[in-house]
C-alpha cells in the first residue's frame, strides 16, 4: 500500500508562539512501516526547506541527538533533492563545532535539549523532534504518532528565529486543514 499525504488538524496559537498542525503520512503495515513513514515525512520537510547561499539539492547532514521515539532507523530521502547523511552524536559534540544542517532531537534530558536549541538559534539549521507533542520547546517541526499515521506540527516562532526559508506551502497545509473543517 502506498502512503499518501493528506491534511489534518487546525491552527493552534499560544501566547509564546504559533504552532500549526499540518499533514499526516499513513503508516504502512509491517515491521518497517513506521520507519518508512517517518523517513518520508522527514524527506518532505527537508524538501520544503532552503538554506541561504547554498544551491538547491546540496548534500545535507542530519545529526541525531538522544533516542528517537518513532523509529531508530532514520534515513530520510528527498525525491529529486539532496542526499541526507545521518550521524548520531552527543549534545557536547554538536556544540563543539560539528556541522549539522538538520538537528533531530529524540528523547533526552531537558538541559541538553535547551542547550542544543540555543546553539542552533540564528544558524541555518533545521530542527525536528519526535519528543514534543505540543511543539512548544523550540524545534521548528515536531513529529507525532496519531492513530492513522505520523503527523507533524510547525513551530512558526522556531522558524522565524533562523535564516532558513521554509516554503509557504508546507506552512499553509495546517491553515487549509483548519479551514476545511
């Protein structure tokens, strides 16, 4: 069964930041279904992101911190886009100058999460987590498991604090879903 992307959710605004529920990828049956869904979702998010001063399609490095909740097999693929190399590392290694284009935050101590979010603030680094259901702790995109699949929320405040450009179409998905109800 091929997974498809469809709209869910509505906009949610908090006093500190604006978070939008966005789209969902259906999880296929089988042992690798969740991994494939998460990797499709990650590839889609990266595909809608532009790094300043760099050509579209440039190879990217995704640094994984902590222990991902949704799958340990992170290997996103962007159709017609950049190759994404995945590296696992400690919070200390990242802040010591490692080059990461994408930071994926799994389960980790709160102090490490805050240090990493602080370290990337203002840098051209895409931040994604699967350990923040409300998407309130600084990552730009937050993945979550729903009954029918994997969904993501967008933290507009997190996006606004950095130089990355996220295609407005990915941000509009959440608004359209709210209007469709």
